[in-house]
């Protein structure tokens, strides 16, 4: 073979074979996305299986611990009370009927329906647990349970309150924590229910005997009324909570239609302006709400000494200036918050105890007490609202010609927690911008003020300064920095009571000093609380009563209410009459000469 032929042969041998043409036809299916998602779980299962094999004793102990924790979570969710005051160990050492019934059902079901029911039951139980927590929070702060129809809008107000009181960062942390907590409760309870149902399925004979014994024990405890530390051992808390929520929803839906009918009736709805408050013509009328000024401030053993001393001292100071007062009690339609419900109840003469009623009244032509003055044609009407920081369409219903909100009072000083400015500053701005000005020719003036310095969290609290030193409010910078931080009253009830009492003293002092300094012979001041403070300040069993006072220099004004039986001075006696807040409007209108002309739509 020649050299050329030999090289060609070697090249031919070295040349790779051509790849065969792909054979047409179906290709192997790719693994579905669900299989890819299962990979981490498969790896986890492999690892845990290996760990169990290597550490059998530890694996058994861990499994038992997880099972016990799962059982504790489920039982705790089933017997959870809806009140902070009831959160003590004996409440959780009970036998829930729902657990006994649930176990009996789980034992009887095949695997797939059992697991599905366990997941659904866990989610439902988590939802009920969340509702119980909301009930506990609402009972603590608002003196009532959570309404699943009406109260969702309050979460936005709660977030705004937290941001105003504690800052943006703390609010974001709190909101994130709540979201994590809620998701964790749902996941953990669903997993716990699955784990316990699997345990029952693995040991059906033992589970059946245990369920029968638990059922007999529950029936015995229920029949004999057996208790532990005053708490019944037989519990059906979740069933009762669900029943209560159903009734609450049903009552809410019924209340909407019924209240619309009530709101259409107005004893003074058709009264001509000429027949409204004729005995107050020419008077300088000032209606003032003091935030959270409740009966507890006057009677609680921690707060009352300071508040009562202030009320008595200010009564004497006003008397020296020629002013006299009478005071009584009103039962507010709200507690702990939702101040607008107290304001509108007082002014409308209707019991406005929830947001649905409030919206109904605001959209109606039911006459407010302040609007009555406007309808006379004899009064200019103005509002000073330092707590209003956005559009306030309620101005129309209140019948106010002009409203000054938080941004229209020229304040350049620091906020005091939620309160946008100290009440003394608000009152001086009211004096400079409104009260010192002459109303329109031939008219008097009716003013509505909402004072906010006694709003929770009651730290830091402003202090009185010289009225001539107020300026643009910058003088309060040092006072705010020297005060307690908002967190000072967050968890300590004693601190809460002490600081709340001081805040009431501050506002009452500021208001009455303003009257003493700027009031005239025609000034008539009506001031009252909008609601009691929350349970941290007022206690878990406080009434909903708030003080109300009428102050005037003209003796004929107080003579008109002599028959009310109110106490002389700014401090109402414990035995002074107590009216529902909704009764005030009509009593006031009648006392000062208004003629009823009922309106029925």
C-alpha cells in the first residue's frame, strides 16, 4: 500500500460516524411542575427519615413533643376566652365538647376525607381564634365585641392612630408582626389538626376508648356543674362564640333597617327657625367635647384626687370671675374610642352606637343641635377641629359655616403623641381666629370645639404656659421632649391611670382658664366627655358615663335647667342624674324654649 493510500485509510478510520437521524415519534414526557415542587419535600423527607433511623430515641421524643404541642394549640384555640380579663390558666384547663365530637368524626372517616376535614377544621378553628382575639381587643379598648359586618374600616383608623402615636417604623413592625401572627395561626392549626387526625387513625381502638371516656367526663362535668377556680370544666366555647357571631351579624343587618325608621322621626324636625332656642338669642354659645373625659376620672381612687381637686379649684376661680356651673352625667353610646359616635349621639338625639348608624345619620336630614342654631338665622356657626387631618364631609350635617382643621391653626410645635397640638394652643387660636371677631351684623355665634390632649396614649402630656407666650406653638418643643414617651403608658395600668388623670386636669384647666380670661357676660359654655377611656385607665367593669357641665355668667341660663337636678359646680355628685347621651339634645332644646314640631317621613 502506498503512503498516500495508507494516510487516506487512517483518515477514514479517524473520521467520526455521522449521528443517526432522530427517529420521529413521541418523546418522553417532562416531569410535571408539581413533581418539581415536591423535590424539596422529598429531600426533607429523606433527611428526616435518615435522622430518625440514626436517632430513634430522639425522634420518638420529638414526635411526642410535637403531638403534645399540636393538641395544646387546638385545645387553647377551642377554649380561648373573648375577654382579656378572663385570660388566666384555669380557662385553658377545660374539656372542649368540640374536640370530643371532632375526634369521633375523624375516627370514622377514611384517609382522604379525614385529611381534608382536618385541614378545613384547622382553618375554621383559626378563623374563630382570630375572632376571639379581636373580641378580646375590642372589649378591652372599645367595651364591645368585634362586629364582622361593620368594624373592618376601623383597622385603617387603628393604623393611623399607631403611626401618629408611635411613629411610622413602629407601626410597620406592628403590622408585619400581626400579619405573621395571623398566617402562623392558620398554618399551625391546620397542621395540628392533620397531625392529630393521623394519630387517631393509627390507633383506632385506643382513640375510640379515649373519645368515649372524654365524652362521659364532659357530660358528667356539665351535668354536675363541676368547676375549677370558678370556671366550668365542661366547655363549648367555640360553639357559643360561633352562635354569638351569627346573632351579631343577624342583629346588625336587622338594625340597619330599623334605625333608618327611627332616624326619620325628629321631635324638632319641622320646628321653624324662629321657634328654636329663643332663650339663647344673643348668647355666645360654645359646645366643647373633651376627649376621653369619663366618669372614672372623677371617681377612680388613683385619678380622682387630682382631677377632683382641679375641678373644685377651677369652680372657685370661675366663680371669682362671675361664672357658675351645673353638672350631671350622660351615658355615652361608645367606650374607649370612636369619639365621633359620642359627638353625633349628643348632637342628634339618636343612639349612634356603631358605624352603620353613624353613616345613616350623616346622610340624613335629621337635625343636629348645632344645626338648630344655624336654622335660627341668628347665629354664625363655626367648628375648631384639631383632630381633623383630612376632608370632613360631616360639616354639612353639623350645620357649620366654617371649620378649622389641624392644618389651618398655624401650629409649628411638636405633636403630643396622637394629639396634633396642645389644647391651650387650640383655645388661643379659637380666640384669635374666631371668638375675638365680631359675627355678621345682627348675629351671635355658636362654636363647636373638639379638644384632643386627653386622647390615648396620654404620654407625653403638654403643660400650661403663659397665654401670651403661646406664639406658633414652638414653646412646646422642650415640654414634649421632657415628657414621657408614648410607650410609658402602653403596658402599665398604673402609669396609664396617672397620666390619663393628668391629661384631664390639663384640658379642664386650659378650657376654664380660657373662659375666665376671654368669656363675656353672654358666653355659655357646654362641655362634656365623649366617652370613657379604655379599660387600662377605667378598669374592666367601668360604666359608660361621662361628666357634662353648663357654665354661664348670666344666672337666667342656669335657672332654665334648675329642674334637671344637676350638681352646682364643675364636679357632678355621684348621685347626680344620669341620662342617656341621646336624651341631651331634646332636653336642651326644650329647656331653652324650643317648640316641638315632629317630623315623620
